[in-house]
C-alpha cells in the first residue's frame, strides 16, 4: 500500500482527536440542557475523528506522500512559529494586544504587506473581534496588560 497525503492527514487528525478526547476526560460532560466544560471539547474531538476517518477512507485518490512539493515549507513554518508565539503571549499580554500583534506580524512578515495598512487592519479587526466576542457574546477574554 502506498502512503498518500489523505492517509497521512487522516491518521494525524485521528491521533489529535484521540489526544483531545483524552485530555478533556477530567472535565464534566453535563447534559444537553446543562452542558459541562467537557461537552464541547469531546464533541469537537468526536467530529474531528469522524471526518478524519472519512478522509482516510477515500484517501486512495489523493497524491502520493512522496510526490509533495515542499517548496513552501518556510512560509508554513513562519506561520506556525508566529502563531505559537501568540499563544504563548496571550495570557500575559491579553486579547487586544496579542491579537493585534499577531495579525500585524502575520501581515507584515509573512505576507509582506505595507506596515501602516497592516497596523490599521490589525487594530480594526481586533477591536471588532473584541466587541463581538467580549461585549456582544459576553465571552471571557484575557485582559492582560490593558486591564479592560
């Protein structure tokens, strides 16, 4: 059997779903009328596993893993590293600062956009997301260094 890209992706996401399901095992599941903290991670992990099995099942039609063009790997690595730095900084800096810096950095360093336009876009997008999630939907967002 030749390993194909969909087989590799399917196996990766099945393993990731099992890991998420195992890590959320201590959280209470709750009921449909009163969901617990573990309901959404377990539901998402279950759906991810189901879709990954479907991707794996039809993987025989995809490109062979050995034929992948890896020329864009540095671009992908930059995105992963910048996102990891944003995850690390989130609790320390808070939602507003971290998300603004994350979007700005991705636009300027990875996408090579104009810094002034990228700053305006990053601040505008972050303020809209803060209003939508923090105010309208009342989701708890990390306050960080700005304290509001």
